[in-house]
C-alpha cells in the first residue's frame, strides 16, 4: 500500500504527493462504497483510468480509480457496501472534504 501524502521514490529519491492511498488488490475484486451517496462521476479520467466519484453530501466525496468493470452510472443512489466496480491490480482511493484531499485512513479506521 502507498500511503497518503509525500512519497519518496526509493530508487531515485524524488518526491511526489499522493492525494489518496493505493491498495494492491487481486484483479476483479469487488470495490464497494464506503458510505451511502450519489454517483456524480463514472467514466474514464485521464491519469486515473476508470473512476467513480460518490457525493456523500456536505461537500464530502470518495473517489475510486484504476478500476476494472464499472457497475454504476451517474445519478445512481448507492448504499454503504454496494459494489461500484471491480478492481484492477491496484485500487487508488481518495477522500475529499470541502474539495481538499484528506487522508482516507483518518475517516475509515476507527480511532
């Protein structure tokens, strides 16, 4: 897994910012909604591949990218746990609050 924030390439020493987390998955695994909301985007987005964005209300969005087969379309209402897509070999997941990327683990992992 690649974590949120500054990432240093071990080979070249260059730094980049990861606006989400990257999770190694088995290709074809189900990708589920982390919470209920409305699908606001479900298409290919340059640099992200197949992507789904869920609007949870209150300017909170979850973003799922590098997907395989997408199962939802724009305008669909989804419940927490509903399958949105199948994964590729890596899932990129972002969480945005008020338009700003935040560490998804702060919202997903019980404290």
